[in-house]
């Protein structure tokens, strides 16, 4: 499964209205020798994004995430730990991306 198909599938499973707009948030991750990574600052990749922009942002973040944090990460390992209409995506307990209703 491609990243875009995975994100689209997860978006379709959330409780959001048709033509919803989203905020796409990434996290600064700092290495911690005892526990892996710590989540620090969050920043917006997009505000008021449509589904196509969400997919574009997710692709860009995925490439940076793999290079900088988890080179062996696979799309199949992405888990959604969010609730309601927020997707909180992570791989092996490392935050990858958050997608919220705008």
C-alpha cells in the first residue's frame, strides 16, 4: 500500500464532514539515548488544507521522517493513535504526523 492510499483510507475512516479542511502538523524529534525520541516543538505544514494538500504534506514529511528518524519505517507500520476526527500517526511509537480538522 502506498502512503497516499494509507492516509486516504485513514481520512475516510474518521468522522469529518465532506469537503473538510485540515491542519497538518509535524513534530520536532530529539534523540534520547535511553528512550529513543522525545517530541518537542510542533509546527504546521498546512492550515486549511484540502485532502490533496494533506497527501502532499504527508509525502514530504514521510521522506524527511525516514531520512532523519526511522530509515527502516514502512507505510504498513503506520498506526493511528488519535481519536474522533484527529489522526495522530506514528511508527514504532515515534510520532510521524498529526492531521486535525481545521
